[in-house]
């Protein structure tokens, strides 16, 4: 009968944790990917895109308010983390992306925003000077190339400088989402509670977006009526509830938990599936055509995400490992707070 060593048990727990993390990342991508399908009918019904973003973040902040009250000591302990998460991961991504859409095509803006996994990998390799595997880099390249096919970048490229900078700003803010979600992952009991970080991040994001979106100009009567989804009337309030509860609360919770179990660069590549999911859902629910290049690109994104998440850790010099800190995906030490 084989004997299970401490190392084999540790590897088994690490493998199980990575499997759970991958599942959470997929749920997060599915939830985030469904936001556009629900938001587009509301925008077509008469709501301003920034007002939809504000309703999304403010509604999620209200839902997570009991969690914020429970972790009311967190702002005193980690004010910089909460402020950064709210400004970058919540308000920054949304505001920059929607501002970019007003100047450049949707496909171009989406592709630039989802360069975030490559930027995360560059941050880890060149700023933090930590090793990454060739498989992880290959996964990022494949995912970015497949994403270019999914959004069909060649169909409407625009070189508006400000629009490209805004889309790049969204990508940088998304890097902040992955990196900040990883904060304190190896701190044990001292690690900030991820639900508390999300709750206060949504509160900060809602305050910032209030100044940007000016919700006092919102046409509230739209929410009392219905919106058309591929010719079918759907209650506007039901779409808003989906955006708040699923596409925001569930998406952020599962996304942050997945980064804690994987790594920023791996979770970032898996998040590219959001574009594939959004395209498929738009095809099924909104009747938008899915071309052959988009199908091929979606398959390439899937391959790239799989390669990245299954990559072995990069080789690092042998050194003693402190208690409570098993080696994590693609790198030795994690980002410190």
C-alpha cells in the first residue's frame, strides 16, 4: 500500500485549490460576460451608458453594505488597499472603458482592455523581477491573438489617440484588479477578508462614479418599463437586478477568490474568456451574428487559458520556505501589501 508523504499531501491540496480557483475564475468570467447582454437593452431603452454603470456599482454596494458593516475595522487597517481597489478595480475599469467606447470601436476597446493579462505578466517579470514560465507567456500570446479574432479588430480599427489611451487606462485598471485581489493571499489569518475588500471597494467606486455619471440626471422612468431583448419584452428592473446581483456581486466575489487560489497572471488569462462568453451570449440572446473567425478565436482563447492555468511553477533557486507559505502558481513569493 503506497504511503502518502507530507509532500504528496501538500501537492494534492495545491492541486485541489487550483481546481477550485479555476472553477471560480470561470464562474466570474461567465458572470462578467453576461453584463453586456443585460446592459445593452437598457441602453437601447434610453439609459445613458454611464448611468447603467452607476446603477450597477451603486446597487452592488448596497447589497454588500452588511458585509462592510461586519468588517468596519478594515478601513483602519488597510485604507490604501480599499481605496486602490475602489478606484482601479471598480470605478477605473468601468469609467475608462465606457469613455473609450465613445471614441473608438467596441472591438478595439475590448481588445486593448484585455491586454491586461499580458501587462500582469510584464509587471511580475520586469517590475517585481520574478520568474514566469514559457507556458504562461505562450498562454497569454494565444489568448490575446484569439481575442483579436473574437472582437474582429480588423473590421473597424480607429487610431483616435485619446480613445486608445482611455482603453489602455481600462487595461491598466484591470491589472490593478488582479494585483490588488492578490494582496495578503499568503498572510494567513492576518489577510484582509476578500468579501470586506469587495464591499468597501464597491462603496468607494460608487462614490467616484457618482461624481462622474451625475445620476441626478438619470431617467428613472426607463426602469419602470420594459426593454427589448432580441424582440422580446423584458422588465427593465429584472435586467438591472441581473447586472447588480450576478454581473457585479457574484462576478467580483468569485473573481477575487479565484485570484487568491490561482495567481494574478493565471486568473487574468482565464478572464479573457469573458469576451468569448459575452460574444456567445449576444449571439444566443440578442441575435448578433457569430462569424467563423470569432468561433476560431474563441477556441484559441480557450487553449491559451488552459495552457496558462496548467503551467508548472517557474524554476527558482532552492531556499527554505517559511511555514504556511506553499509555492504558488508561476512565481515564488506573492505581491506584498
